[in-house]
C-alpha cells in the first residue's frame, strides 16, 4: 500500500478498510475492468484529452508498472495526442500517501498548471 508506516497503520485502524470482499464484488470488478479496457470504450476517449498516468514502480495492483504500461499502449493506439506518465521508483499503490508524496503532489500540480497554460 505505502512505504509510510503511519499511513499503513491508519489504514489498518480504519474500520471502513480491510474488509473481505464478496464473490459478487470481484465479479463486478472484473466486469468493470473488462468494460473500461474494451477497445470500443477506449475509442470514445477524446483524442485531444490530456492524460497523465502515474504509479509506483512497486505497485502490485498495477503489476509493478506493467498494467499502467498496457493502458499507455492502449491510449497511444487509440490516438490520444497528449499522453504522459511517471513511474515513481519504489513507490507502492497509494502514491498520494507515499513517503515522497510531496514530490508526487508537486508533479501533479506542475502538470495541471501546464494544462491550464495550454488551455488559456
């Protein structure tokens, strides 16, 4: 989840986190993943929509960047014109709760400000 042990402790202590998911949840999750990754839905993304993807290099949910790289390839194939990404070395799943979160927030803010300047 995160290299920040305090954040992990908060997650463990939160009664709304760490629940055991039902089979129905996983059925819906997998159906949703299949749907959002369908070429017919990827093709609906506006070609001029700026997209910035980021993840930790040690995020098991993103298969240590492999899953995010697949998404990048899908968007490139779909012709998305403004696509960028950043993989944070040693980062885990929750990059906004990581030990280098100040860097992550600064990078996101910089990207958003650049998008604003381009749109102005």
